[in-house]
């Protein structure tokens, strides 16, 4: 078994974001907990729309290839925050809640996801904010992001697991999904 974790700090999109940040400054927002945080859903991402989606997609390609290669070699690959997460967050960043379903990139990734086993750890905004008080979204963005996650999860047939369940129950549901319970 191999675990693939897509960390945004190691991607082309993050490097481009850092360049824009250096050129135009850091954008901040007050999140729903009243904390001033750096904002990763910036105005220029929404203005760039499809181009920003392409930059994000190019950042994902090495991870897609790694997963495909490991799967082809017979490994069970567990991905945390992979295609469904990518589709939801990029849709929010480009300012189009249906980018994941309308764009060529989104449709391509939905086809790649296919009916692979997938789970969504679903949470209401209050749960997200209790776990991550420094969440980098405004109240409206967080609500949109959760709605997009749920729509993508339904589209790919993901098992929805409530984040309010005890960790042992969440782990048991994930193991059952993997056929290891």
C-alpha cells in the first residue's frame, strides 16, 4: 500500500501564487471566527478563471501520474485530498461553482475518478471552524466550498461520512469502504 498526499506547497500553482503575492501583496480576510488570515481565494484567480484552472491542473499532473503508476503496479493507493478536493477548491478559486462539471479539465478529472472508491468527510461550517479556527475562507466561501464538495461527492459516488462521528467510527467506515473491515 502507498499513500499519496498532494501538498500544495510543492506545486506549480503555489509557485505562481507566490509570484503574484510578491507582485501584488498578500490578500487578507477575516474568517468566520474573527481571525485575520491570508486569503488563498484571491481576486486574480477568479479573473484568470480557466487559465488558473489549467495552472492548478498542471500542478496535479505529477500526482495523477504517480497514482496511476502505483495502481498499475498493483499497489493499493490511498489519496488524501485528491481529485474531488481539487475539483471543489479550484471551482471556488476560479469563482465558478460548476467549473468542476463544465470545464474540460473538470470533466476529464471526473472521468479519471470514475467510480473509484472515494469518501467525503462531511462537516458543517461550525465543525470545520472548531477543527481549523484559522480556516482561510470567509463565511460565504466556506459555505460554497462545502456545497461544492457535496455536489462533487454525489457525482463520483463517494461515501459520505459525517465528521461529527467519533474518530473510531470514521476509521471503521473508511476501512469498510476499502474492504478491510
